């Protein structure tokens, strides 16, 4: 997916490319050549649609090797007059990051959850506050070094530079979750092909992240085996005719299943497809609930469940999830950014849209992100008359640096 800032400084999606994901199994590279071929094909399709040449990319990471842990750091405030500065915030986050992780793992993200100033809890932004001791609670996401290196190697050999690896569920959350849902506490379930990514938000920040090594391809595989049809035919049946919720299927409905090896196509009751798909989807949702409950985070989910990813498009998936989780469930479509809206307004593209959003934010100068020092923010506020010029310069900077 290719994004670009227009003349008004608004981010738009201008190119979407899709290719079969060969060479990956459950989010992990198992064939370098096949994976780099898939990457090159998808990027080429996006380049053709956008009319832009892509040189560097932001890449999503998944796989069962991804783990999230919560940590806390403490530092003494050293600023003049005990005023908390950006340097103090950076130091306390670095202190919270200093956890022991195995040599074969690397840190992908360190996300602040909340700060504590002299036992005053629940502070979102401690800048300019007065205090003696500053504590930070953070969520640290780690991944396998070898898995990440293999993924980066595939993208590099396809002819592109990886600016950064980002957790796929974080990207999907950036694209589909509202601020109210994050504040209230919600569960994001990203049903991918080989994996199901799980992310729990509470009080506006992630508190639990995990990856379950089962996804939509297992549903397709079940249909292929039980109906004795090739995988591509099973995938088509899953998308067009199958349902994960038996009550949504009329008793008399039938589906034509293609024959293999010269056999004639056969009519099969649609309920039979449902009897194959529903148990596997129930198993996936059951594993999600068990994983979240085991870590004690189920009590934080008060804003419901959001289903996204290609697997969420299976008919009846939301109804089944609502029955199993016993709370409201909705499908997560990416936010509208402009540009080719019809091309990407589907749960299928949630992660890609999120990667564009997160990549664009990282590419911005600190002043434009609103995350610079207090001095920079003060300077920015004094430039009201130059707002249009500033946006134009930011847009030009993004075009040159991001694409």
C-alpha cells in the first residue's frame, strides 16, 4: 500500500497491490525465493496503480515468536526546579526498557502506558510537571531475531530497504480502533491467513499482545480435505459460500462444489460447509479467550471486541464471536484517509493502512508529530500565519524521504 500527502497536507492512499503470499507459513519465512517474489509482485502492482517508484518500506511482523511484556522504570528528576523535561521522560522509558530478554530476541516496540510522579498515578503526559521521582509503565513487544532478519532479507533482495519492522496488530489497531474503544478497553482480533494476532487495549494503551499460530488458511485447509477440492477452490468456497454461524444458513440451501480430475461438479448442502468452518473458527476464538484470560486481562475489556483481517470477512464470524465472547463485536474497517477509498475500505487491508499511518507519523519531523520538546512545541504555536507553508514543506519532506 502506497500513501502520499496531497497539496493540503492530508495523507491519501494512492496505490494498493496484492499478491499470493507464497513462502510464508504462520507468519514466518520458510522459502526466501518465494517470499521475495510475492513481495516484489505486490509492490509492483502498488507502483503501477500509484504511478510512484517505491524505494523503502515499512514492514509488518507477525508469527508465534512475537511476545509482549509489561515493565516499569524509575528515575530521579534532575531538571532545574524539579521540572520534568523530555530528557527525564526518555530516561525513564529507557529504564523501563532495561529488561532481560534472551539473546535470540529483539525489541520491536516500547509503548508508554502511563506515568507516575511522586506516587500520583494515571498521568498520560508528565512534561513540565514538578516532581522528585518519575516512574513509567510500558508495554514492550519483542520478536525473534532470526525471523525478523529473514523477513528483512526477503524485502531487501526484492530491491527495497526496510525502514522499520512494526507489529502487525499494532498497525491494525491504529487503522481500525477509535480513541473511545482504546480508553474504555477493547480486544482486537486480527484474523490473518497463518496467524491470529491479539491485542488488548485499556486506558488508551496496549496492555497485552500475543500471536496465535492458527488462522484463516487452516479453515481453507479443512474445507479442502473434507470436500476433496484443491486449496484455491476451497478458498473461493470459504469466501463466497461458507458461513461460521449455522443459524444464518437456511436448511435447503445448496452449493456447487467443483470436481477434481475430470469429476463432475457436485451439489452439497451449505450447512455442510458451515459444519466444517464453524468448529475451526470456534477453536480460534476459544484460543484467543483462553490466552487473554490466562494473563488476567479479560476484565479490562469493557468496550467490546473488534474483528479485522481477511478471516473476519467469513460470513457469520462476528455473530459467532459475539456468542463466544459474550460481548458486543464489530468488524473493523480501516479509517477513511482519502484517495482510493473503495480499494482499501475492507478488514483485509487494516494492517497495510495502519503501516502507512505509522510509517507516515515516523517520517514526520518531531515538531509535526507534536512529540518534540516543549521548546519546539512553543515555537510551532507561534507560526499560525505560516501554517499553510509549514504543511507544504512537511508534505514535500515526506514525499522525498518516505517515497
